[in-house]
């Protein structure tokens, strides 16, 4: 078991799917994207389960979209011509895991936002942790984000931080649930589940389900 597979096992559990996904993520982190044919060659088999697992945890996303770049609008097809991309934050998680053998969310967040030029990059891991505590099923509202930013003294940069959180792959707009957005009276976002290892451990992983 290599370091990346060991780290990924903290999130997904041990198994062949985790091993295969680790191979794919290592490749994608270096190139940004990976093709369906490349995945099949890497794992020497059907790539569909790997793609489903990667998409579920927002580790690997289809490039093809229905209407927007939001995660919920990504069209997951297991076909030869398809391409898949790795979110920026996952790239940093993968690169760190390949060095340390650990899935270090806080370190990856701080490093990514520092490289993005965010002046308050040291606050980002704390902010994201607080957002997850406020979230329900990894869903967070713009109002909740504003509240957390105010608590951390970042209230004057809410709009910028929301844009950075989206661009970094930490979260994505929930555009399809219009009724839910209407009830909330504020935009809703989905937090990337791969950033929350402890919560991941409490949930039966898709990988374990497939291997039952």
C-alpha cells in the first residue's frame, strides 16, 4: 500500500476500489484531468465504479456539464470520449498525502489559499471547519457563511471568500433545488465531503457498499 492509498483509506476504507482510485487521483493531480480510456488502462478493467466513487466524494468530477460548472450539473458518463477533472483542493490533498501518507485537510486548505494569494489564508481551515459544523448534509447557506466570516473578523470579505471557496473546489452552488433556496431565502452551497474525514468515517462508504 502506497502513501496515497493509505491516506485515502482514512476516508473511504481499505479495498480494491480505494487502491484503484488512488492510482487515478495520482495521475489526475499531475495533469489536472484524466480520460476514461486512461482510467481503464490504469486499473485494467471497467472504470465505472471508480468514477461513481470519485464523484460521490467530489474527488473526481466529469468535465461535461448540463448547463453550468456546478457539481450537480456535471454529467457523469462512463464512455471512452469522456474527461474528468480533479478539484484544486483535492489536488493539494493528494499531493500532501503522497508525501506524508495522511489526509490532512487543514494543511491542504491553508497551503492552497496561501498560493491563491488569500491574505487571511491561515484562517481558512478554521473557517471551513466551522462551516461544516453549521452545515446539514454538507449543505451551507450564504447567510451561514456570512455569520462564520463575521465571527472570524472576515465579514468585509464575504463575497470574495465565497468566490474563492467555489473556485478552489471547497464548495459548489446548489442551483437545482429552487424550492429549497426559496425557503431558505439565501443561496445554498454544497461543501466538498472529502474535506471532512471524521464525518466520512461515520458514514458507510460507497466503496464498502459495493464490496458487500
